[in-house]
């Protein structure tokens, strides 16, 4: 049997930063301080980062000699004793990364750490304190007045609050992934060879120092899963420059470990939560999903069980179970500009082909496999539609996507109105959740790194034989995952995840031979310990996303909470409301800056000047506007329904991974469900995926030089010739001035949404409340300096008025798009039959008239058209 690989332990665990007038020298060593690496950072560049790493491993004696010579060479006078040329600036335990705003670069160092857990002898640390040091020397520093403000915003992300790292264990991956990689044969893994000293350059050559060569160093290491890495952007600038020993990836979320004694046998129960760095933000400012399928408040929770009597991955017994929480993968938001505690839910964009849900579930299928199980806890029955809006859309999306998946790999959808059962006196919420948890764990299975114990073979349990997952010679693998959501993914979700985790814990203990049946009862020490872990886990995640601790806990749903808990719940509700209303905007700015979603650039708007961060998080969004060769035609929905589409390629829905609108030539048909129109537009070149930003008015596609009435038959007075509805900033820029509150919802809520009741995530129905107006008062932004001056009695050219010259014929390229034969999205033997389009005669005539009008061939006015025009003139001017 081939040898298994051993995990790489990062060489750099202790750091000292030394300073001279022209350079920083970062000296890193292993824990025993027997091996060292050195980075040289230039301080003479005002805005560029110049780092040199010779990738050489030094001994302690060699490093002392180097530092001594550096000190001697940087003194003001050669041979002078008493003044030092090399200063010790700070000691640290790791490099978080490098960041630049409008001046030079900063280095962020971990100066204090605390050990939180131990998995297989690999320590997991929590960051306790950090230090930001400005790199360029004061003599070359180019100051900027806004630098200090960006620095305050960046430091508003408290790195001492729930950020974790490990020198030897990959926290971005699950235990199952890490141990599976380590069990691969060595010859199947790639090895990295560092250059020998003779082949590399000497970073101290200009310091007049001589170093000795070293032999190559070999190592293997898995790449982190960047979705859960929070300093990936900060390390990106040095990733390809320095040795990987310097790269310390951190995660954000929760980490807790408790010790359980089973008849004197120590067992460690560890809970790790990884918060996604994609589409990250605060409660009301980040809802739903972005164009890439990343959802808000997405957290991967893993519970790890290990027999602490043998702390080794190869010889010890380890088990883990993973589940996920995240916002409903739709385009939706809640507008809090009215300062309402329960804002209405608004669907921002129509997604008839479940594009964003497809991308999201595609990510999950690639990471976890099938089955993907959705536990939807939002309300199903409401007097006024609120949470039910999300349920209906999610059901439609899952139903649509399941058409293209094999029956054995379809997405399993479990709706359960947890709030309704909580109010019922006849139903026990946790009993029902326990039934759901049993069915879920049986479908997904769990991970264990050892074969089934002999006792389970000798006395097999009925539930154990029904367990799913994948059984391998060395143990079991979890296949698939449970995805739990409510509206906020906080209170109800945490309780449901606890019940599923409790069920999985019973199977994990049984697989390690610690209990005789895979079943755990409430009010036992093991369950109490596990419940405390999950409550700490829920409080931490709730503080990060919602601004307060959990409002409803497991004891609340068990209905055994003490009476004092009600007052605490009220305080947590008020704290959450205050945080959402007053501090979330600043927190969102800090997250956007820390994660590199926003990059400060000279000459461009600052972060605090942006009215919304919608387009920062939706990078593939394109607002499709009429351009030089795109013409807008307006047809009735009945005509559009059967209109032949000039597609070069069509929507490909044959498989989930490619469920996207694909690029074809330069033209695309957009289905706008919101306005019930087809709009042909010319698109710039783009990648495989893109997202359409819906517009709420036909004026967005009208020529900008049209007057008050955009009709081409309008009789215009001389003083109205230069007026423009869209050209006037007072009309064009009329918007709700609500900084950050509409970050995820560009359009304001409709009348129907505003009149609907709003429900929070606590599960308490207040259906007898009177309706409250939740519409915001718009603040008009005007600019009087944009008025147009035109000469009276001047007839404008046709191209200026309408954007095109109707007297000119179309080019061959433009005409060719109407001559293409429609291509079916399905093959001939597909079970989904495609009927050819049928268009009545009148619709065809209307369509042909539009084409002829674009070529300058105008149709004569009929009797009906003439009478309509006369009536229009009579009503307007007579």
C-alpha cells in the first residue's frame, strides 16, 4: 500500500518585524525557533509594494549574523556604539495581509492569539489583537485627506472578534475533505520544489551580506476553499511572490470545543462555523442572492467528534457532520427606509428560468454532492402575504430545476411552517423537527474515518442499516447536505440545525462504539453540553449578521424557558432593531472595504458617496440600453408569446451547470416579466453568465432628446424643442435618498408590497395589527446647472430626435439577425416536446411594419389612425 501524505505545518508561526530607514525586515520562525525565513519590504516606494523573498530557510545562527550585520550597516556612523541601525518594531504570530487605500500600503499583523480547539493535534487559534503598520517612510509619504477615513472604516472590522486560523489544519475545508486528501497516495499528489540557493537571488546582495546555499525543500498542501477565506484579497498581492509558508488564511464565524467524559473516556465535541465571504453583509442590507449564486448569511456548520485518547489523524477515531444555512436564493430584499421593524419583502427581479437558484445549487452539488435537501421554515399561511412570497418562488424554482436533474439526484424540498407549530398547544415543535432530522441524516449519512465497529455488526440496529451516505473500506462518507433557511436564518434556523446536529451526534457516538443505540435523550449531560455549544454558535452568528444575540432559543421552543427570558428576548429584539437601523450601514461599508469588494481609486466616488452597493456585489449585472444598432419595438404580450425569436443560440437548460443564458453574436432577446415586454438589445461582449437589471419604466429606452410627450406625433412648440424629460436632472435623478438602505433593492416597494403585513424571524404572528403605511418619502435631488439652451425654430435632425436615421437602410449584419432559423433548445428525441411558433396574420403584419419602418418604408395612415390623431390634437390643444 502506498504511503499516505502528512499534513504540512507552516514554518512561519512566530514573527518579528525589524525596521530601518529604508526597509522592513520580517523574520519568521517555526514554533521551536530552529528554522527561519526572511522577507525584505522596501519603504522607499510611496504607493507600490515591493517585497523580496529568497525562499531560503535559515538557521538561528545565520539569522543572528544577518541581523547583526544589518544593524552595523545601517548605523549613522560606521563603528559607532550606542546607536542602533536596526530597530525591533513589533512581534507577531502571522500576517493577515497587505492593504492600500489612497496612499501607500499597510501590513496587518496578528499580535495576540488564543487557542480555541485542537483537532488531531492541530491547534486552532482565535485572533485576539492585530496591528496595522504603514510601510512607506515618512520622507516619501504622499498624504491624502481621505486616507484617515478609509483607515477608520477598515479598522471597523474587528479582527479580534471571531476570526480563526491554524498553521497546519485547513479550516476552509471540512474534516472529510482534509482526511480524504491525506489518505491519497503520495505519487498522486503534486509536490512543490523550492529553488536552491545557487539558482535564486540574494535579497541581501545590496546590503553587502553573504549567505550560504541550502538544498531544496519539498512539500504538499491543499488549496483553501476561497469562499470561506476572509483575507484572500489582502494576500492576493503577495500570493505569487512569497513562499506559501507566509500565507496564513483566516476564516470568520465560530469555533468552540467541549470535552465530554464517557466513563472516563475523553471525547472532544468541536463546532466550527465558516461564514462565506461572498455577498457578505448585514441583515437588511444583504438579502437573497447575487448574480453568481452566492447568498447572504451563508454559513457552513461542521460538528466534529473525536476520541481524545488518541490524538492522531491516522490512528485516532474521528467523525464529522456538515450542514448549511443561507438566505433564500432569489432576488429579494427588504426596504428599511421607513424605519419599520418588520419591512415588507420585495422581489426585485423576475427570474423565470431560476438562473440564480441554479448557480447556487450548482455550487452545493460540486462541494457536497447529492442529495441537496432544503428545509424551508418560513411561514406558509398568512392573512397578508409576506414570508409566503419567498416560499412560493422557491418552490417554483426547485420544481423547474428538478426537470433537468436525474430522478436520483433531484433537490429535496421540505417545507415546514415552524411559527405555526410553535403557537399550537397540541404540537411539540422539537418532536416534529426530530422526525425531519432522522430522515435527513439517513439520506446524507456522515463522515467517520474507521470501519463500523464489531458491536454494530454483532448487534445491528435497525436505524443503522437504513443509513445513507457512502460506505468505503476505511469508514463512511457524507454525500449531500441539508440546507436550512427561514427569513433571517437566525432563530428558527439555529434551533432546527441543533435538532439535526443532535440526531447526527447520536449516530457519530454510535459509530465510535461509545453508545449502544444511535439515540440521545434531552436533559442528559451530553445533550446539555451540545445545546450550550449550539447556543453560543447561534448567538455569535446572530451578532455578526443581525446585530444582537438569539431572540428565541431551544428552551423557547421546548416551552421550558424561565419567565425572565421574556424580558431578555425584548432587549435582544430592541438591540437588533437599533443595530439594523443605525449601525448596519457603517458595518456594511467596512465589510465591503475589508473584503475588497470596493477598491478606493483616485478620481472616482468614495465609498461613503455611493448611494448603494448593489453593483459592487452584482458584478455581472448589465443595464441593457438601446445603442447604435439596437432598436426597441413594443408589442403586445399576446403577439410576443408566439413571435419567432431570431436566436443564434437559445437558452440552454439541458443540465443544471449550464442553466444560463448563453452569448450569441451581439444581439439577445430579454424577457421582462415585470413590464410584459420583449426588448431586443445590443449587448457588449460578455462571459457565459450575466444578470439583467430590470427597469421599471419604458422611458429608460426612449431617445434622450424627446420632449415632454415622447410620441413622434406630438406637435412641439419652439420653446419645448430643447426640453428633455430624461435630460433634465431634476426628473432623471428623482430617487429615494436613503444611503445603504436600498443596497439590495434598487426599486422601491410596490403598493401591494407596502400594504402587506410584515413578519419578523421570531415566529410570532401578529395578524390582527392594523395596516401601516410603509412607503418612504422621496427626497428629490436637483441640479439647476444642467439646463439646456437651444435656438428657437430650429428643426433637429431625425437622428438626434430618435437616436437613428430612419431614411438610411440597415446594414447586412443588422438584417441577418431576422433571417436566422430558430433553433430548438432540445434534441429531436427529447421527452420535452417543442411546438413550432404560431403567429396570426395580424401579428405578422405588425411585425413586418416595424421592420419596414426601420428601413425607412413608412406605412400610409389608415382611417382609424387619422381619426385617433385628430382626437389627440383636439383633446390636447383645442
